[in-house]
C-alpha cells in the first residue's frame, strides 16, 4: 500500500515513513474497500451477480481508485448483459490508471470487433423500443421486440424480467416462469427475479386450487349429444326426510326456549360478557399505546433513512459530475471533441466548486461549437447514406442544444429522417417547428405540404 500524499510504501505504523503524515484513517478506508471487493468475489463465484454488484459499489464508495473493484464491476455488468454499464466502468478505470490495466484489454476486444459494437447498439435500441411499447400498453409488440433483444443478448437479465412481467400481465404464467428461470441461471440471487417467481407460483397455485374446487362441486354425464352438469351433492328429499327435519327443528326450538327462560343462566352469561368486554378494552388500550409508540419510532427512523438517502444521492451526483468533468477534460486534451461534448452534457454544474466551474466554462465554450459542427456533420453523412436511425440520433443531439442550428436545417432534416423511418408523430412535431420558426421560407412551405398530406392525417 502506498501513501496517498508522497506515494511511499507504507509500513505497519500509523505514520508515513516518507512524509510523516498520519495514514491511520487512510489504511482503514483501503481495508474496507478491499473487504467489500473480496466479498464481491465470493458472491460472483456462486453467480450472485446482483449481490456482487452491490458489494463492489460499496467498495468503490470507500475507494474510487480501486481499479480491481471497478474492473470486476464491469465484468459483472457484462455478464448480466448490461453492456453500456460495463463499458462505462471500464472507461472510468482506464482514465484512473492506464498502466497494466485489464480494462484496456476489455475495451480493445470490444472496440476491435465492429459487429459486436453494432450488436450492442441494436440491442439497446430494441430494448428502448420495447420499453416504449410497454408505456403505450402495446404488450404484443413489446414481447416481440424483447424476444429479438434476447436472441441478440441472451444474458440480459432485465430483458428476461421485463418479458416475464409482460407474461404475468397476460396471465401466461408458464411462459413467465420459463423467462424467470433463464434470469435466475444468470443471476441466482436477484431480488426482482425472486419476487416475480414468488408471484408466479402464488398465481399458479391459486388458479389450480380454484379449478379443482370448481370441478369438485360438480358432476357431469352425457345425455345424447349434450353434457349435463349438476351439483355433486344435490338431494331429492323424500316425505319421511321432511317429517324428520320438522321434528328436529321443533326439538331445537324447545331447547332454545328453555335456556332463554332460565334467569340464572342469562345473568351468568351477561356477567361473563361484561368481564370479557372490560378485559378486551384494557388489552386494546394497552396495544393502542404500544402501536402509537412503535409508529412514532417508525416515523423517526423513516425520516432518518430519507435524509441519509438524500445525502447519499447528492454525494453520488456530485462525484458523477466531477468524473464526467475529468473525462471531458481528458477527451478535450486528446482532441476528441465529440466525447468531450457528450461528457459535458452529463455534468451538473450545481455540484462544482468555483475552480471546477472555471474549467467547465473554459472547456464548454470551446467544445460546444466544434461539438455541434461535428455531430451535425455526422448526422448529415448518415442521412445522405440512408442511415436514418443514426442521423436521428445525431440531429436530436444538435437540436437539443440549438434548434436554430444551420438556419433551422437541423429541424428540417430531423423531420425528414423521422418520416423516412415512418415515425410520423415525431416527424409531425419537427415539421411544425420549421413552419412556426421559419414562416415564408422554402422549407417551411415543404414542411406545410407534408403536414397537409394524407400520410400525416
């Protein structure tokens, strides 16, 4: 272990032999991070991937520079089919340390395989499309899209879970059970998978019991070409049975009358009832007091948990903003303007101190213009090559930052690209913007013609 200040090798003492700084707390932080990392390794060996991911996140909270923990977290995400999350962890790891870092090898293996990159891109698009279908309550289309996603990426745990949830809503519990079994093979202790499995088992058990009870109370037989169903325990009482029932009823009535006219029995019953009521009231009062105390404790604990969660989220957002700013700075120094621009969009300036804001403003001012030009050029190139989906992605980025870019041509080409992929709703939105922002122009007239056409009605 090396000193965080002078990088000298640390001994067993509490002071650094090089600079003399107290490293007691530093050692404890390192040990805690390594302990969570070792715990994650044990969980990963038994395919408890979600548990391993949580342990690794805790390890990185203690030590963001724990390269082994970050690389393992990337591998866990990769095994769960979360390609983007895996690539993110490896990129951060490589930026922290590029010397003998396994993350460099992982990234090179993926970057040197264009077909794999294209497969990852298509998988993300199809999964997002499936989510959109779910929001639109188009379950059949969502199921078809998810099947395509899982054929391309069979390890995507969230894909299996979403497919199972759609089957549960359609009451196709056998298919839901199979999807959850696939998810459990990948991540054996995923809490979402376990909860869905429990719901499926409960639904299947309830359905089987109801069907069995229904059949139990009925008998059926054939009469010619018809099936006659009647209650299993139906009876046809004889005159003798009716007389016996009448005699039995009279006897019960006499017995009830006898007990009602006995005053001693009535008083005893009343006294016992009053005593039971008093005892019940006392017990109820005691329980209400206990419940009130427990509820107050629960409310207090809930407030403390909420405050801790809010503080944790704010810390994570602050750390994420600084990490994105560092990534933007490295990309800017490497003249990778597009990567720098993408990283800057993920920076929340509210969490930056004055010096960090100065760096952000300097990079942002020089990157924006070049970033817009580069992304717009890539979108135009993709559009001319009839790769309209890629063109949409790039034009959306430019329009999000400046809708008037290139005299509004970005809006026009974005509308055209959406029309080419038959996404009429989005195309209509951007044609209307061209008409509203640039009235009297040639492209406004063309846009108005499209809006008035039968295709857009």
